[in-house]
């Protein structure tokens, strides 16, 4: 009986070591690819929207993308926010007519989120804003983008760990993988 227990313990230790080596290998592979090496991904939105044009007008990110306390996520622009300007500006453009249609029907614009993290990851815009992170650090220079696209690897585990290390933030597993609720 003692011999088979010892063999079981050895197999268990070997299995745990294999899992650790696999996890480190995956993490290293993600870290080896800098965010700039990742291909650009375009997303088709229900309304053509130019970040370049709107940022060029001097609108800050949080004018359209609010972070209502204590929510962790930035909101996507509401139809009311769009119509706040476009009830009077560029009203004859087809895209603005489409926005006005959503407003008349009291429907939300079904924006497609470009950046997202898996449900098993705790992530908060609020925490990062409080740490004085700038939007372009994760989302790229949207002032140069006619169409918003994913240009960084910020939503990968490797991207997160790389950034945390670069900014001397906690990079332990519990930072993102344990519940942050009180």
C-alpha cells in the first residue's frame, strides 16, 4: 500500500509541474508578442463613427464614454448623448438620420464593443483611471483612427502582465482572477 501511495504522490507532483510549465509557456508566448505586433482588427459598427473627427473637435474621451461611479466599465455612447449635438449638427447625413431613428424609437444604438476581457477576469476602468492611466495607453491614438480598431494586445493576459510590470503594478494572479467584490 505504501509503494502505490508514493507512486500516486509522484504522479501528482509531476502533473502539477506539467501544468505550471504549460501556464508559464503560454504566458511567455503572449508576452513575447508586443502589442504593436498584433494585427489590427476592424469591427463594423451600426453607425459609421469617426473618432478622428470627434476628437479633432476637442471632445475628450469621457464626453461620450462615461465611467459612472462605481461602475467598472466605460459606457458606450447613448443615443441621447449623440443627439445632444446631432439634433442640430449634420442632420441631413444618412448616419445621423439613422441615429435620429434610434432616438425616435427610443432604442439604444447597438454598438459593438471593440475591447473586452473574459468574464473570469476582474478588470476596472475606474482603477486604471485612478492610477492616472491615459486612454491611448490601452486603446492607441484614436485621434488618428477613422474607424476604431483593436491595435493593442491590452486585453490578453500577456498584455496585462507586461503593462503591470512596466508600471510597477501588482502582477500577481489574484489581482485579476479573484473576486474584487466586498
